[in-house]
């Protein structure tokens, strides 16, 4: 089995999900014989976030590349970022580190295509919703990506940053998200919604979402396990 390397901390809550689920699922897949070797390089979330908000992408590339190189030095062979927003510099990181990273957008778009979706909604940080790093792979698969209205985008981003990133889950926030998704379902005729921030599965899932969920953490973890075990 290949060693897994995670660039975590963006944010801590999703990193915990990755660590727990990778161990639990590989233990089950091997009938209790193995758990994975995992290395985690946890970044300073505030520092990385500042680089994104200030569009200091060169500094963000340097910072994340340092973490990836540490993972490679530890013997990790299956390496990934654990935040969709950090994929804003995905292509630059591959070039700088000469490393094949397991991409969240690629994994999720592949799953959407396998399910036959043609139009999906995208929720995430303001950067993920408004920029192209989460949308390009969907476009290649001929899947249309819709985003919420500006006011709704700002509300989602606020709730992610001020609540979910630090593990706060509120019923009132769930209702706000459900209302936004219903609005997109009516207006844009979306068939499913992409949980494009790895903290969103803390609050949204198939049992409480008005449409089917494409859970980026769930889908990405399955891809990581497949790569590690094969």
C-alpha cells in the first residue's frame, strides 16, 4: 500500500475528516489487517487564506510547495491538497514540485459525469464559486456549473469562514443553505449540488439537501484510497 500525504489545515475540521475516514475505510477494506501510513503537513490556515484573499498566488505556491516537498521527503506517494480553494494554484504546484496531485475538481467532475448530470450547482468559498479552478474539469466533461446569486454567494462564504471552518454547525445556517439550493433548483434547474468546500459536508448531505449532493470529501477520499491501494 502506498503512503498517503495530505496538505491539511485548510481548514482543520476537514483535515480531521480525511484522517479519520482514510483510516476507518482502509481498515474495513483490508478486513482489519491494515491502516494506511499517512503523513500530514498542516499549514497555517490564516497565512494561506491571506495569500488567497490578497491574490498573492506566488507566495501561496511557494508555501504549499514547501509542504508537498516535505510529504515527498517522508515517502508519501499519493499526495493531495485537502481544500478545494487551494486548487486555485493547482497547475502551478504541479509544475513547481513535479508531483502528480490527486485533484478534488477532477475527482468530483468524474463522479458527476458518471452519474449522468448535465447541470450542477456549486457551493464553496467565494473564490471557489467565482473563479474557475473548480469549474474547468466540469466544462471539459460538458457539465454546466451554476453558482448562487451574489448576495447568496457572500452569505455562504461568510458562514463557511465564520462557522464551519472552526467546527460551528447551526440549524439556522442549514436552513439558509437549503433555501439557496431550492432557489437554484427553481431558477437554474440544477440536478445536483457540488459541496465545493471540504467543510460543507459538516452541514449538508443527501438526507437534508433539496437535491443530490456531490460531496467533495467523500468522492476525494474514495479516489485517494483507490490510488493508495492499487
